[in-house]
C-alpha cells in the first residue's frame, strides 16, 4: 500500500478535480459535487466536539454528516475532508471527524485535512488571485487579498493561512497573530458578506435519501411510521403544514 505524503495528496486532489471536469484555477462547488456523486449528505447540529462524519457501505453507498453548527467556511473544509475518506482512502468504512487540526499523530485524519486544503485551494487558482507586487520578492500578502481569497474559495481564514504558509507565501505564526481576530469586521469593511463565517446551511439534505424512503413507503416495503421516523432522522417532519399560494410561480 502506498503511504501518502503531501505531494501525493496534491496529485490525488488534482485528479479528483479533473475527474469532475473542474479546472485547477476555479473554486469548487462542493454542493454540486456531492449531488453529482450521489453522496447522501445531511447537514445538522452536532455540538462543538465534531465537524462531521463519513460512512461508506460497499462501493456505491456513501454518506456524509456535516455539522451545521459550525461556520459555512468550516463546513466546506469538512466536506473536502470527508470526500478524502470516501473516494481516496483505501479500505475506508467509517470515521467521526474533527477537521482542520492537521494532526500528524492521526495519519488518515491528517491526510484528509491536507487533501481538503489542496482540493479547495489549488495552487494555480490561489496564485492567480494574488497581485504580482505581493508575490514579488519582499512583497507581503495584504489583508484585502486574504479576504478576497477566502471569499473566492469559500474557506476559513485559518484554513487559508495554513495553505498560504504551505505555499511559502507567508509565515503562519505572524499572520495568525495579526489576522485571526476581527475576521467578520475585515470582510464587512471591504464590502463582502459575512455569511461565509457564520453557522447554518442552505441545505438540509443532498442526495436521494428522501426519494428512496418515499419509494419504499409507496411500495409498502416500510410502514408509514417507519417512513416518518427515517425522515425525522434527517430533520424533516413530513407532517409539517404549509400555507400554499396558488398564485405563486
């Protein structure tokens, strides 16, 4: 078995992008990727301890749980992390994860963090967004460029600084001391939305879980109460009442 190092993980992330037809300069739409790969993904509050979970059963059944209690930027990193477990890690079945720690003592968790960093922030894409005067010898990556990069790639300030440090563009210790506070304020003052740095999700579920449950019920393979409970497990109340507007279209 190959023992992955960072360079191999970068190659794997590049090949993963290639397989999806995504260039190495563009940000990745993770929600679209999850749908295309039919990874059943549930966004729900998990408390402060965990970022997410991945489960793989056989070749075709893949499931991700994402902690919507964490900032959207952190959730994006978690999705990239879980994609490593599901599509790159050999012989994977289940993992409950604390992402973004880059802890080398837990090798596969470290690999998943590094893979996610490469997947979300490819070198070509990052470099193309930085002004040449900041890339030049003696230049420094400015705060406006940092905010622009994290907004462009949908990542957290901390994840971006780690990536810039790996690229040899900054010293993480110095930049983290200076820029890991007042993150929302800095984005707001530059005219960006602060939504990226806030908890919550536009999605409850991605994938065909609901369709499969409803089909099983309609085919009388499961009872109504079982159907109700399966949907309730993903935070959906199928008895919820809605006010319908016939004029809405």
